[in-house]
C-alpha cells in the first residue's frame, strides 16, 4: 500500500490548512475521466483534468486491465497521490425521497436505515446508505433524500481501477454527481431536467426549487445508437461513434433517418419518465414545456440540441455549461460527473450522497483529525520559531543599540573632557584679563556716578561732603558718642539697604557693592525733606543702580570732615550698583564683610585710576 498524504496539499512536506484536495474518477464505457480538485475556504477549483481511453477488448483481457490499472496509478501519482473519489453507474444505485414524521436525529437515522433496508428488499448483501434533509416542497413537508447501494458494487468499482480501498475517500452515484455539479454553478436554478447521454446508458436527474428530487437511468446510450448505425452503413462501432459526434445526421447531405428514429425513440422514453414524475407530483403544477432540459455526455452536440428544439411542442433544450476553453475540446459536460464526485468528496454540499463504507469513512475521519492536529502543531512550532526569531533579532538589535550608545557615551565623555580642558584654558586666559577689565568697569562706574552726582546738585541748595566706595566707607569707624539726629519727617526710607548688624559667630555684616555719598541740605522742614526725597528719586532712575536709599544713622561712618557738616542737615545715601560682569565668582559669593567693634584703618577706594577716597569739600564760600 502506498503512503497517503491525506486530503491536504503539502508544501515542504507540511500539510497546508484549510486547503483540501481530492482526485475524482468517472468511469465510462470508453473513457476514464480524472479531475484534481482543490477546496480552499469556500472556493473550489479544478486544477487538472486527465482522460484515459479504454479499448473495446478490456473487459475480457487481463493484460489490458493490468495496463489500465498501472496507467491510472501513474496519473494519480503525477497528480500528487491524493485521496480518490469515484462514481458509480446510476443503475447500480438508488436515490429516493422519503417522508418521515418529525423526530430526533437518532430516531430519524433509525427510521431511514429501516426504510433503506425495506427499499433494498431481501438481498443478503450489506447496504450502504446516506441521507440529506430536503426543503419542503409540494406535499413533502418533512422529507429526506436517501441514496443507497450494495457494498459489493462499491468494492467492484474500486478493484476495477486497481486502487487500494484505503485510498478511496468518497463514492457517489452519477445522478447525484450531476445534481451537485449543476447546483454548484446554478444554486437558484428553475425546474430543470439534467440528462447525461452516455455510452451505454442515459442518466436523468430532476431539480425542483434548487434541490435534486429524482434520479434514474435508462439503458439507451451512444453505443446502442452506434451499433445500429454501423450495421446500416457498414462500418465499425467506433467509426459510427465518430460519425455521430462529428457530423450532422439530422439535416443536409449526411442526414440519417435511422439515427433520427433512434433519437426520437430515446426522446420518447425521456418524456415518458419525466411525465410519470410530473403525474406523481401533480401538486407542483408543472408540465413538460415548463421544464428546461440540460444535456451533456458523449453524444451531446449542437446538432442534437438544434434537432430537439425544432420539434413541435418540445421543451427547451440547452447544452451543459463550459468551465474554460480547455473543456470545449470535449463534448459538453464531459467532466460534469467527475466534478460532481469531487464536490461530494470535499463536503459542504446541500445534498450529501456518500456511498463510502462505514469502515473507510471512520478511518478517513480519524486520519483527517490526526492531520489537523499535526498541522496545528506544526503551525504552533512555526509561530514559535517566528517569535523566537523576532526575539533574537530584537535582542541583537538591542545589543547593537547598546553598543552604539556606549560608543556615543564614551565619545561624549571624551568630548566633555576636551571641552573642560578647553574651558579651563579659556578661564585661565580670561582670568588674566578679568582683573584689568574689572578695574576698568569700576573706574567707569565711579566716573559716571561722580558725573551723576555733580549733575544732580546743580541749581539746588546742597553740597556733598563725602563720596566713597562701600568697602572703604563701612570699614571706617561708626559714628559713636554722638546723639542720633532726629529723622526728618516725611523722608522716604525703603528700609536699611545694608542688613542690620547680626551678632553671628563671626559678628560680621554683609555689605553690597556700591557707593556712599554724604550730603548736606541747608534748608528747613518740608523743603529739606522734599529736596532729599527728590535727590534719592533722581539717583534711582539711573539704570546703573539696583537700589538707592538713605543709610540709617546707626550704620553711618565717621569719615567726612566735621567742619563741612551741618549736624541736623547731614544725610548719607547708599547707591547699590548692578552686577559687574567682570567681578570674580569668589568675589560675588563672598561679599566684603566687617567685624563690629573693630576700628580698621581706611583702605583706598577700589576705583581703578583713583588711589584712595577723598572726601568732598564744602563748596567755596563767596
């Protein structure tokens, strides 16, 4: 026994789901028609078609039969050695509509089995049967389509082809194959009579409301016509068959009255069978002219169709449809039975008519389940491999990205180190110039502040007795031993610019960079206060200063010449400078401080070109 792949197509030794394939074989008296069919999802395709011609002497010639079996096996092997489905001649089977009362599925199967054995009669051979529910029609409200045959006929058909019985996955009758093939193409067809004019018999199937409800066969076929014609014209049977298929024997020079009479007799028998069915189903209200007849088979051609349609009161006859141009080289419906057999074997048909023995049906069901499990396992392995590959790629990609990031970080660190070294060199070079630039800025601030003070006293009755930088001023001894002069009423003081002395661990006070100017205003009362307030406001408007305010008495220092001072009209103003961009970071974070209680020696004012602070003298007396 050869190893079967199963119904699934294989790629690299793996079954591909959900596609299924089957090899269908239709055996006629003169030909064996082989079709490779594939069903994927809900679409069926016929991939290949093969034809094997049978010699006349094959029935009594063992050598010819052996040669035929080898040829069939070779074709099956070339098609992929898929499971095989075969057809049985219609006269070997029986299909019938039976009505049953509503019941459970188990009871229905039991009743159909009993009805099948009743129909088969007293035969001692085993009966194979199948059934399918029908849609209600006419007087049939709960009917079933039952097909049956003798088991020995199935095994004879398998043995004739030289196929192992385990390779056969489907068997059906010719009539059911015709019904299945036609309804696949025209599922909503009108009432139709399918007629296959074969070599030795004619198969008839009746369709009503889109379902098959009657099949039978008559022993009239092309061989019988050819034998009668050959004896009349003096030629062989095969030559007579060729003449019937290729020439118009109904009209013209090749007209044969004998052949016309043979066809008329065949047609009358066909009408008789259909008429009996119409009589039995009178409730359908159909007649012969309301039915369409579709012909196929070896003897069917356009000459026959034309002849039948020209008969008076004849129903409409048409040829079987063609699937593709390849089929046009054969008579209409040449592969119709083989296609119907493959559709039945692939499943999904409305009218199941499988005549496969139970033991083969069970083994194929187990094989199908095993192959599905195998395919699912292979699919899971394949998905696992894909996930493993994706994970490996992601890991490799992450490692590569990590390596790139590490290289970038190392490069960044080297670059940062280079930048730090460059910055250090730049800062060193800058530090060499910073002191000069800082002193230049201090000198400019001092000169511009002196110019501002000079302009602010013009046309005003006041004089400045002192101008000093903040460190020089606050390092001088404070005013002590003197009484604090009364603060003029109405003078706007925004709070001490310098923090109140805090007695911390170092007992130091922080002073802000700027200048201190002491002024005397020889006016009285409100006039003096307004002059002082106006002077402070004028100095505040200069953008050079961050803040300008008077200095409280307790924070003032003794630096001015007391001869130039009017005690009750003497004021100190602190002008806090904005940030000097050339001041060192250390100088900014550690502002100058002063320890209270000490009397340091005044140091020169840091004014660039100026060496020390010089008190301003009182204006000259006129």
